[in-house]
C-alpha cells in the first residue's frame, strides 16, 4: 500500500501488546508479592509517592537471576492474537513500529525475541528505561530514561521521535503519529498522537469517554490494522478536500511545521508577513534585517 504521509506507530507494551504486566508477574512471583504491590500501587494513585520511587522499591524487591525470572513471564504472558500479523503489515508497508514503555528495556527485548522470534523483533524499536541487573539476581536497578518523577516521559520520547521523522521527510509533509494504549498512564504519550487507539473496556477508553477525547476503540490489533489501512487509502485519495488528507490532525499546526527545515517552503506560502516568517525560522530568511533605531526615526 502507499500513503502520502509517513505513518509512525507507537504502542504501549504491558496490557496492550501483551495482556499482562511483565513487572507485576515478576514482583508477584519473585519479589514483594501481590499484597505489597497493591499497597504500592495505591500510594502512586493517591500521590503519596511517585511512580519512580515506588517502582524502585518494586524492582529492588527482586532477588532472582534474570534467566530464572524470565521463566515465569514466558509461562504467564499472553500476546494479543493479532499482533504478529499487524506487525508484519507494518514491516511490509515500511511503517516504523515502536514500543514505548515505563518498563525495563532488557526485559521487553527478551519477551519480544521469544514470542516473535529475533528476526521479526529486530524491526521493533524499544523506547524504555534501561536496567542494571546483577548476574546472581541480587540487584535489579532501573536506569531511568529521564530525570522526572515518572522516570520516562513518554510524551517527550514521542515528540523527539516525531521531530526526527519530520526531518526525514524530504517533501516537508508531516508524519502521522499513531499511538496504541490501554491505561491512563498512556495519556501523556497519547496527547502527542494524531490517531489514538484505546483497548476497549479498560481505563484509557473510559478516560477518553469521560473527557471527550477522540479515540478509536479496539479489541485486537486486527481492528487497528483495518483502521490504519483506511487512513492510508484516505491519504492516497486526498478525500479531506483541498488536497488535505481526510484525517489531517489539528495538532499539525505551524509549530509542528516549522520544526522541519524541509517544511519551510510550505509554511512560507501560508504565512502573511515576512517578519512573521523570520521570527519562526530566522536562518531561512538571513536577508531580513530589522531596522536600526536611526533608520526607524528617519522613516
């Protein structure tokens, strides 16, 4: 298939690609246990402690070698039944697929390698926290991606990836960002997306309904594949009118346009004054020189 815009997919991992939470499986089986974990989860919800602080306690409660801990995840985890087909669709259509997670990258990579096979899993970029895990399992320590209370600012990660994608588009078009999630913790990342998919019946969908946030519900990744195909057809046919794709995102405003040097020509044509253009992208208008005080008085 062909699309006018580059499409980039981001997906949560726990509860989205896999039905269970990788960390919870480990904590319950080899760490603090489900009772303590539930107490810690409530402390996050109440604001008593930060996600980062609580997560460090949870990961710190583990005392098992990585390989032994992985056994329980391999036995317990269930992958979305249509994820592998959707991922193949992304690979075949040159759609980058990225996992974006508050979890630990070594664990997520191992899970994907095991369930998808290394050949397919290598196509998936993982944007997550790193980890320091001692060989004997006596220490599990998250290496946080960002110095924030969350440890990983998903919104910032997507914004950075979006900017890279825009810079890579030589024709100045704005990539369409798709985000797939299940929980309220996905909202910061979801706000950066053009199209939001929320797993049906879970908290992200409930939140979107309560707050009138546009989204597309899904049961499996087969639903997502159908919608993405529709988007690709809409872009090809330019059914949005005036040459604009049907799902043109309101977020794709001047601030997103001027984040890419290749987008300057398209923006120039739509901007009323040269001063305004210079303010937003000064290096593209080096010939513009503001009047000096003396010139202003003289005029």
